[in-house]
């Protein structure tokens, strides 16, 4: 299968197979103890601070390198580094209020349906990327990163109608044309690809092409877009439903390793997408599942977060978002809340006048909390000013009576960066 797909997209690459290693883990004893909600929240706050914030020391000096005592320092947040976004519908193209509300909040997005195969090729060979192109242009205009959702969907009910009954040879040609057309068109322009959506629960392409169909598609996607875009598995219930044995963390990891094992180059840039369609969130299970997924050592995103309606919807959404933000493995969150005049999929953030609903208020409150407010102060005798800030990009401005003008410098604070920055006039 891998050879066929690679050949059909006209890329000549060799591939190899490596065996899986196994590890046996023996547990001698387990100790369990109860915890209160307050203790849980305190641990989450501690984890958030360790994971998303850093205390930085800024040293101001003159042009000769001498420390500037008594300099006025201001630290202004330009952009936070944690990607929090929402799904976007094509209705945004013709609705200025939707555009203003969305672009003033979010830094990443996923198009709800507009990049899916049934949207871009409704009839064989009749490709139409007009809407997706326009949405991508809008996102770029506002500096919003876009996830490519999705190249293929393993659910048989989610195929274009004309695809569902194709014989093997024609289906292989159609699938090869799809991945070549879609990925090549947007290569280098997207932050991520959901290459095969929901291949834990469904197996349309595996039934047609064999067990290694997903492996082949991931290999082809990486060959077509060799840049820095992440290649995601994406599925539901790994966080949401402990009883769904098709999607428990161990099953997810096994499937991921299978995709990589038959074509080791798939390991480069692979990422874990956890949809996050919650009814009543089981937060302890969610944390345990994230702990399990983090052992793989690759990026984890919550890709389609929503919470079932009801009086607790906003509170449950806040619990899920805080838990995700506090976990060091989670590198981004997308809310599945694309606006439609007739109603959202499960969870709306606003009404039809783009006034926040309680869920939207939760999002705004967290965005404000996770964004460092402007800070000002005065340097000490060694020229130092200290501040605790969220990871992100900052504009640091220094002014001093000995300077003719103030000096500004961009500073980026990340988990792996140092905490000592020099600002020289």
C-alpha cells in the first residue's frame, strides 16, 4: 500500500520496516489516597505556573554596558505562546461581526467542514477550493494559524457519496489524487494536518486497501509537505469516555506506533490529536489520560473541544480548559464552536448578534487570565527588574534620565528559554 500511494503521487522514496519493542511493567504495590477539590485545584494551579509561566530578570545597561539603576521598565505582552483557538465556518467570509469577534480573540483555527473531501470534491474530478482558499486568506491576514482538517476520514459515512462504492483501482486513484491535490495546494501554509481522521473507531480505507492504509497516507502527506507542519492522528473519547475501549490511551498509542513502525519517517512531526467532545467531564480521568499520552513524547493537542448543553455547560468547559492548560504535554486547544445562524454543532460561544453566551465569557476570562497584564517598575542598583510572565512575546521598554530616548526590545519567553535578558540602550 505504501509503495502504491507513493508511486501514484509521483514521489520516489525508499521505505523500510522496523520491529516494535515491548516493555513489561510489574507493579509491586499501589497506594491510593483521597483528595479534595481544593487540593486538586491547588495542584492544577501549581502545574499551570510551572508549565506556562516564568520569572524573568531584565537587566538594563547603557551603551557601554554599565547597569542603569533607577531606569523605568515596562513589559507589554504582544502575543501569548499557548495556542487557543476555535473552529471557523465559511459564514465568516460574509459576516463582519463574526470576523471581528473571532479575529480579536483566537490565534489558531480549524475549518469546520470546508477542507474536507466532500466539500472540495463533491463530484469526481470536480475540485473546488474557493471557500477554503478565502478562509485561509482571512486567517493569514490576521496572523491566525490553520490546521488542515482533514485529508481523509476513516468513517465510511463521511466519504463523498461518489467515493463510497468505488472499486479498488478507482478508489486508489481517487485517494491518491485527493492527497496530492489537497496537501500540495496548502503545503507550507498550514500548522498541522489531520491526515486520517478517526482511524481508531473506523477503518474505511483499511478495509479497502489493507492494514497499512493509514501508514501510507501519513508517509505520502509528509513527502508532499516536508516542512514543519505537524501530522496528527485525531480521534474522540480518549479523554472523554473511559468505557470506550477503541480509544483508551493504550489503544491510541499502539495505533500511533503501528503507523510509525512500518515507515519510520512518519515519526518526524507526528502529533496526538484528542478531540474532546465531552458530556459530563471526568476530570481525574482526563488528567490520567493526558499523563499516559505524554509518555510518547510528542505534541498533544485538544482539537475539537465542546461540552454538552445544560446548566453546567460553561462550568464544565472551564474545568476542561483549565485542566488542559495546566498539563505540560498539551501544546494547543481548539474549541469546536463554529458559528452558524441556525445553531452550532453542540456548543456556541455567542448568540447570533455575537454577544457572549456564558461559554464565551469563560473563554474571554481565561484568555485574559493567561495573558500577562502590562507591568512596570524600576531597576535596582544592578540594573535589574524582575517579573513573572506567561510564556510569549513581549515588548520591553526602558527609559532613564541619562538616555536621550526610551529603548524598546522584543523578548520571547518560552519553557526552554533562559530567564535572564539584557536590554542595552
